[in-house]
């Protein structure tokens, strides 16, 4: 589809919208239109004409010319330096005299004195006396004694029946049986166990020991001061000052003397002119209905071609994104102002100027 066909379709769509809104638009000043055309009110700026004119740049005036004074050269004796006064130092004189100087002050030194000892013999206890019990065993002896084994008793025993006319099996007699004894030998204590105390005397030893006679002490020794005889340089006559005067100095120089004093003279400065360019309005600005491309027919492809044309002309700096945004509208207004076109959105005149219609 060509750009012309796209614009025609947009004009047809715009015409349909225009007929739908005819009741709300004051169309008394609308131009004769064909079906499918869209219009918007655009402002046409005033027209100006450029003229040149000679105008006064500076009025005529006067200036004062100063004539400098005239001088001549002469000689004159002048004082270049006053007489001066200065103090001159007369150095001191010295002499050498013998002098005894201290090279080491008197000091004292502590010397340790060792303790003194003597050797003596002494009997010392090396083992104390002890006591112990010594046990004496018991003493025994052998004794005999008669021990009853069984006591005396009576016991019935069968006896023989003699001439008493009795049956043997029927005779029993009560018989006395005497006690039975036995002699036994046994060991008995003759002397019981005893204990006795045994004492051991203490033991002593004679040894030699060292006993302190005097404890350790210190002794102070005084070391006298040391002196040395030297030759010392001393002031014989102290330094003094004296006043030295110098006369004033003069010189002859060339000086510039006034011959004629400075004066002044008036000079006339003529007026100056310059040519200026003036911009004069020759026609008032006005508003007019102009045909535009309707928004409903602004396809992305058409917007992309408009952005490319504006970028080529140096007015559009954004990307070719085929979106009719603020950057595209601003670039269109800048192009219209630069080309003297009515600032009225994407007008047909703008499309024709860009070579797209």
C-alpha cells in the first residue's frame, strides 16, 4: 500500500468521524471538503519584511586635547647620602693564667667486711635413751592325780543257787560294784609369764662446729677530689666601641626642567551613523483549517517512514520505533517551524514537504 492510499484511507475515516461529530463542531469557516478528509485548526504566524535604515550611532561632540608640557635638561648638585655615624667594636684582649680546675669530685666507696668465725667442739645427742619390755616365759611342773573313772554303784546279777533249794534261773542278787579310779599325769604352771623393763641409755657424739664471732659489715672509704692545673685564657681588657663618622656625599646629575607648561585644546568630534536591519510585520498571523492525517489511520509502518524522514532531515534524534510519541511530535513541530509550515500535528502539508505524499 502506497503512502497516498494510506492518507486517502485516513481521510475517509476522518470524514466518518467528522460526520458523527458534526453537531459539536462549529464548521461555518471549514473549507469545502471531499469525503474522507480530516482538518484541524492551525495557526499561521505573522509575516515580516526586512528593511535597512541608517541611524545615528553617536552624536557630534567635543573632546579636549591635552598639549603636554615642554622640558629641557640641566645639571644640579644634589646630596645622595647624609653623613653617617657608626659604632666600631674594639675587640677585647686576653691573657693566659694558670688555674686549678676540678676534674673529679670527692666521692665515697663502701667496702664489705666479711664476718669472722671460730671453731669449737660440742657434745651433741645423736640418739635418745630407750625403754623396752622383756618377756619371761611361764614355768611348768608335772603333777599326778587319781581320777575317778566311774562311781560306785549297785547292779542286779544272776547268782548260783546253792543248797537253798532254789532254781538257778530265778536267783538274782543285788551286787555292789565299787568305784573305779585311774592315776593320770598332767602339766601345771609352776611360775606364770612375767615381763621386765630394759632401759637403753642415750648416745652422744663430740663434733666440731664453726661459730660466728662478728657479723658481716661495710666500711666507708672517702676518695678525695682530683684537680688539674691548666692554663686558662681570661679577659685582660674587655671589648669597647667607638663612634666613626663619614661625611655626606654629593653628586651632579642631569635634571629635566620645565620650559613650557602643559595646556589643552578643544576638538570637535562629528556624529557617526550606522546601518541597521529592521524586521517589519507586513501581515498579521491567523488561524486556518488545514488537512491532517487522522490518528486512526497512522499505522506503525507510516510512523516509521515519518521518523526516518525527520531523522534524515536532522530533526528526530530518537530510535525508529514506529510509535507516535512525544519525541516524534516534538521533531515534527521543530520541522514545521523551520520550514514555515503551520504547526498542526502531522498535516498533509508536512507530509508533502517530507516527500511522503
